[in-house]
């Protein structure tokens, strides 16, 4: 019997180990997983089907990936390790916009999380967020007033979403809003999931100024849902690894952007 008394303990532990391996590697084949964990391909595919059902990974022919697609947003655990240096540089540049006494709203992106790490150095501040990672990070900071947005907890994003979250945002007015999206192309910001799009739009409406934080991997891509035209943002901040073609696209659409040195 398994640790839960029903015989399911070993498979669940294996799925946790598969998840950790895929998040670390980004993408692997089913055959590699079968060899690594000493199980059959059929067993691996059953595990991957379950992990895909939970929204943790995305299957493709012959393998599995934690990387995003047009309709699949990566698990927060993967996003927290991806492009960390670029996000730190973007956050440092974004911090220059923040002044003591401001009310600042942060979305549930890992780019915003990097900015949150820097905010205790610019106090006093009011920080509003729906991201549990940021709430836990800043909860003990005595000079920051922390406003946690409620709603339905989404474990894949570790944030609070839904209509009640959007309603709570609509009742607020902040100086600055920092958000990120999964894709930027053709003068628009995109995201894969409608329930997250509605929250990001509410955040932009609540702010005097909106700032889009995107690392270079987001440029030149599209996702299922349009979040907003780039003209809706006061500025876009990207890292200096962005390619010339991607920056030309921003120029052609007259996007106000800054390049952060890594």
C-alpha cells in the first residue's frame, strides 16, 4: 500500500519527481523519463496525462515540456527559474519609476516578483498584489503597507484570480501598475488564459500609469488572448538581449520602451 493508504503513494511521488525533472530541463522525451524512473512507456504516458490534466506540463508527440505555447502558460515553478538574470535587470530599471509614498500594484508575474524584492529599499510604499509569492515575501516588511487582493486561489500561478479579484481591483486607484504578459507582437500584449487577462486589464484600469515588464523571450510571440494594445502602457521595459527585429517591431508600432542592461 502507498503512503496514503490507497496504493497511490508511489505513483504520486513519481509524478512529483517527473514534475521536478521537467521543470528543471524544460523539455524531455517520454523515453528518457521511462529510463530515468525505471517504468514502462505506458506508465510514463499515464503520469504525463495526469500532469497535463493538472496544467503542470504540456505533452507533445514523443515528449513533454514546461515551456509555454500559444494556449499553455508555464507553471509558476518553471517561470521562477526561467530568464532570472533578465528579469532582475528589468526589475532594477523598473525600480527607478517608484518613489516613496506611492501606491504600487504588482501582478502575479515572476518579473513583478523580482521588482518586489527591491521595494523594501524605497519605503514607505503601499503595495497591492494578487501574487501569493509577493504577499509572503513582503508580509514582514514594517515600512510597507501590503494590500492582498482576494479571489479564487489558482495553484498553478499561486495567485488569486476570478471575478472577486477583479472587483477588488476596480475599487482601488494606484499610482503605478507593473504587469507582465506571455507574448508581445504587432503592437499588442497577449496571454494564454482569459481569467488572467481580465485581472490584468482591471489592474491597468486602476492605475494612473501602467508598465509592461517583458524579457526578450516574450517578444515576437502571440498567445490566444489579447490583453491590451501596447499603447495602453506608459512604457515597456525589456532586457538588452532583445533582438534587432523585435525592437524594430516596437519602433514601428511607436511603443515607448526602455532597454535594461543585464
